[in-house]
């Protein structure tokens, strides 16, 4: 029931209960002390036995005087008890009222913060909450909320950019297919060669559509997979180099693969896909006659796989964006090189699924180094007897 009340009322009730308890304890203590610490004067019971020493009229007057004092003390005690009970009730009422006012003022910044938050929507996420620069809990809450707004604003911007880029990537091959069909319609007597040329263009555009859709599915694929394959990193790169042999030979690129063998535990198809994308980029964006070096080493409990190339490089201010879906460093040049722009996004997703990390170091027109850190597989040592 109390959970349905506002925070102001709950704090007031809680503080009021404490005030009531303290006031009742103090009142009970005062009444106990007045009853036990103040004693009535004793009547002179031995006066009857000392009548020959003290005259009877003097003894009777003394007893009457003591009885009067006793009555006065009794009346004073009653008045004190009534007075202290009245004061107790008054203190409780004043204390609860003062608590309600103080709590209301203390929670006013929180109410203002709540009203400000209510006016925030997807169109004004970039506007931070202001006028809450105090160093108390309310200021801390406002600061944390501003940080959350910044993350949400970035997330919404990424989603909008992703949707726009995805639409563009899908629209381009569709527009090419449509243009080819329109050209055929304009020609009254298209030749067989025209049909063949249009089919080839349609096939290429369809393949590009399939690649984009396939990459999007891989990027958003969250189904739990098995991660118990023992994967030889060197063997994976050897297979990738064989698959890319034609492109490597056409650009006369020299690849040096480290002999230091390391095994990692994970999903082999996903690991293969991630390293294929990295090495394919190192080949695509490399210079004619360039080189690529693949090295592996152990660092603490992680395997470090480094892929360095002598390619065109990446500007420093764009490195943090290269893992965004469809992001291209040089859009004009990237159009000349096939790809959906999702390769590195898939790589990062795969590496993170394997509890690893990836970072990139690059200098424009000098080259790029991609470092992948993955937990390596430790073989069980045979028991010694």
C-alpha cells in the first residue's frame, strides 16, 4: 500500500513515525521520573506515642500540613502529566508538518528534473538537461541522464545513418537492373548480344544485392552458436591466402605469415569470416607491389593476431568510424572497389562474440595495422605420476 504513495508522502510518514516514537519515549520517561523520583512526605505516625513529649494539638497541625503538601504534589503531578501529553501531541503535529515542508523543498529539484525529462523525445535528444549543476545527488542524476541522452542520440543517429546507407546500397543495383530493362524496351529489335549484356549486368547487380542482404543477416544474427572448435590461426590464414591468391597475384603483393602457431577456441566459420574480411581489405586497399605481414604472439592470457599492410591507410579522425555499417573512408575510391561496406562491422561483431577485442592503427599513405585479441586455447597437460 505504501508503495503507491509518492516519495514525499513516504518520507513524511517515515520521519513522522520516528518523531512519534521519540516523543512517546521522552514522555514516558518524564512520567516515570515524576512518579518515582518525587516521593510524598511521610505522615507522623509516631506522634500518638509521643504525646507526653509533644502536645497533641501541635502534632495534629503538623500532620494536616503534611497532608496538604501531599495533595498539592499529587495535583502538580497530574497537571504535569496532562501538560506533557499536550506538549507531546503538539510537538508531533509541528514535527510532521515541518517534515512535510522540508521534504517538499528538498524534492523540488527532483520534481523539476522529472518535468524536464517528460519533455524529452526523439527530436531533442541532443539538448542536455541544464540548471542542475549542483554536486548533490540530484546534480549527479542529471549528469548521468545527460550522458545517457548523449548515448541515445548517438544510437539514433547511427540507426538513421544505417537505414539511409542500407537503402542506398540496395537501391543502386536495383536502379542498374531497371535501367537495363528500360534500354531494352527502347530498342524495337534488340539483338542477342544486347540481351546477353543486360543479363550479365542484371546478374552482377543481383549478386551485389545478395551480398548486401547476406552481410546484413550476418551482422544482425544473434542465434547462439557453438564456440568449442579448436582453431589453428596459421591454418586459417593459409586457407584465406589460397582463396585470395588471384587478387594477391594481380597486385603483386607479398605476404609474410608468422610461423608461431597459436590455437584459439571458438566457432571456426565465424573466425574464418572475420579474418577473411581483414585480410581481404589489406589486399584491396594495398598498393601495387605492396606487402602484408601476419604475426601472432601471446600476451598474458590473450592471443594477439596482427595484420599489417602497406596500403593507402586511414585518416586518424576516421578510424573510430570504420566499424560502423556501410561507412567508407574514401567514398569516391571505395566505389571502384567491390564490397558492401559491412565487412569490418561483421568482424567486430564476430570478435566480440568470442570475448575478444579489435583495434586499428593507421597512417594515411603509409599503411594500416589491425590487432585482434582473442582468448587462446590451452591444452591439458598429461598427468605425471
